[in-house]
């Protein structure tokens, strides 16, 4: 079975581009709701910083990939995989260390973890020499 890792990685980035606006708006609203909530959120500043870092990393990742994918494909893929690791670390923080966590955050972060995991897998496979696409020209 021959998998086109480059195509799969690009499809995942475009899927992320369609999913990002919903996720970004919901994350911003949930952080503001936690800030104004009567429920005690002791580390709201740290939680907001992690959320902002995650949203920034996702936005930078998509802009870099869209702008530079045709110029330097492998370096762009490596940078995008690095930013995906940053997103993954922020997701782990939000799921396991942040208190309290909303149910919508569980749902959105679970979807994002699945998307980020597949992006990391196909990004690394795209960088490996054994998975390179053979060009016949």
C-alpha cells in the first residue's frame, strides 16, 4: 500500500483551516466566560496565556504553510510539525492541568487532539526519505 503522505498532510492542514475559526471563536468566548464566572478559577491568567499561545501557534502554522509550501516544502513541513507539537502541548495542559474545564472544551480539545496527532504522524512521514513520492519526469 502506497500512501501519499504529502497529500494527506496538506488535506489535514486545509481541514484545520476550516475548523480553526470555530475553535478560535469558541476558545475566546470560553476564556472570557471563565474570567467573568462566579466559579473560582485560580489560574485564569495562565489558562488564558495557554489558550492564546495555542491559537497563535495554529494561526502561524496555517499562514506559514500556505505561504511557503511551494518554495521550501520540507522546511515548511518541519516548521508546521513543530507548531503542531506546541498546539499538542497546550491541549494536554488544557485537558489535564487546567481547572475547571468546560464540557465544550473537552469536545473541542478531543477533536483537535485527533487532528493534531494525525498532522504530526503524516508530517513526520512526509519528512522521512522512505515515504518520499517518486517523480517520473
